[in-house]
C-alpha cells in the first residue's frame, strides 16, 4: 500500500460528460494577518463509472492515479441527492 488517498467532500456542478462529473470543493483558510476565515473554492473533475451523480448531489471524492489529462479524482459515495 502506498498510503492513504486524500478524500474531499463537494457538490456536483456539472454532469454533462460521460462517466465524469465536475465537483466544487470548498475549504476554509485563515488569513495570515487578519485571522479572518475565507472560503476557497476549486472545481475538480472526478470519475463516475455508473453515471449515478446529478447536479446538486453532495459527494465524497478520493484521489487516484491520473485517468485523463485533468481527471485525478474518483467518486467514492453519493452522500446526499440534489434537488
């Protein structure tokens, strides 16, 4: 085993591609000087083998080997279905 894969939680913002979803991942960072917490967002592409995710779904994604030019994550679980 090479170590634990990073896992993140995010919301699906696009499911138009086949077997791929775009997930918006949010994280909180603290400003170094003013100590205010800021939201940082990043969109990542994740592999969805069964095309089970839809827009608005809350999903758990895990880091994996490169699957394409910009796909480095895979969907582990759908935590909550979107509206």
